C-alpha cells in the first residue's frame, strides 16, 4: 500500500513539474523572473503582507476550539507550521491538516477535539471559497459578459460546480450524522473491522462535529474570519503587484485570489499545487488584463512568499516540536 501511495505521489509530482515547465516556457517565465529580480530588495514586504492572512486563518480555528488551556499563540504557531508543511514541502494541503491535528494534540487537545475543529475549519474554508468564487464570477460577468464563452471559462465552471458539490456533501455529512451511520454499517459497506478505541474516537468525532453546528455564534464568527482571511490573501497579491510597479484594482486581485484558490483546491492531489497554481494565476490574470509574464510573476511571487514564511516555520517546528518532527 505504501509503495502504491509513493508511486501516485511521484506521478503527480512529475506531472506538476512538467506543467510548471510548460507554463514557464509558454507564458514568459524568464520575463517574470526578471520582474521579480529587479525588486528583490523589497520582497520582505511579502512576509509582512502575509501576516493578516495567517492571523485570520489562526483566529478561525481558535474560535472553533474555545478551550482556555489552548492559547491563540499556539493556534497561530501550529497553523503557521501546518500551512508550511502543506505548501513549502511537496506533500499537499491534506498532509498539512494532519500536521495541525497532530501538533494540537501535543499541546493538550484531545484527538476528537483536534480532529473535529480542524475538519470544521476545512468545511468553513470550502464554503467561504465558494462564496468568494461565486461573488467573483458575477463580478467577471458584470465586467465583461463575453468572458462567459472564453476558452478558459469551462475550467472555472467545473471548479465552481465541484466546490458547490463539496459544500452540499459536507453539510449533509454533519447535519445527517453520516459518520454515525458509517460506523454502524462499516462491516457491510467497507468490510473492515475497527477496534474499540478507533470506534470510540469516531463516535466522539461525530458528536463533536454535530455539536459544533449547534454553536451558531461561534461558527458564524469563524466563517466571517475565514472570509476576511480570503480577502487578506488577495491583499498579498495587491502588495506584490505594487512591488513590481503594476497597478490594479483590489477587485481584480480578489478575482485572481478566489479563482486561483478554487482551481488549486480542486487539484489538491497535485503535491503543493506545483504547476496548477502557476497555470491558475496565468489564466485568471488574463481575465483582469495582466500580461502572461506579469500573471506568472504573481505565481512565482506566491512561491517566494511561501519560501520566506516557510523557513522560519520549519525552524519554529524544530525548536518547539523537534523530537516529534524526528519521529
């Protein structure tokens, strides 16, 4: 089983690298690097611009936890490390969430508390991404209705539909307590046997998720913070474009951030979104009037930011969780 997983990882990784090389050659990769290189002394602003995004991402999760023994500082640090493991390393966003669950347990949360809050946070991220994407879609139509029939529009339609289906699935999964049903029917459906410890964990996870939906004030607040987090991500793009002396409206960067996020979310199986993220920025950048080289430079700028933010996160991981990282 491990070998099959490794094989899938290698295949998708090479596909991502191939796609990255194709985008680089076709859409002015050399010019994009030149744009960034000329302003390399100002790239530290990307780290500062990322702080609001990281703050609101951490705050969303912290609001869902609501445990006095678990401070916001630790929510911030763990979210920072988890996002790095999902982006800086070619392991994928899903791996980053498992890291978040694991480190939260190490800092005092129970396994079902950690798992349920991280899962709920992911669901809120999916809902907020769909809202941002739908809002951006209507903005695009309002800006130019001809874009509906453009050559790349079907990618956006397909991604929006998948995200919407994901929202519907997650809603009924929790409200209908589908996990409880699956536990009861595990032998008939999956033909697997679980020990009592694992069954108890899934029962507690199901209960925790269900009762989280009853905390409407906390969920609403977390959802609002998640939406603001997406806007903060758009602000990062806005700052980068200012660094390379490109002036666009904030609405345009919201379009870029939301649609690029949707496309990358759909292609989550590609490690670190290599190639996918770059293609998404080029495609959506063309919507708002950016040249291919400028749009590609935005994608490279995002990678630069991930590197600049990721290195300190790894050092922090080593300092606070060095023994766990080794294990």
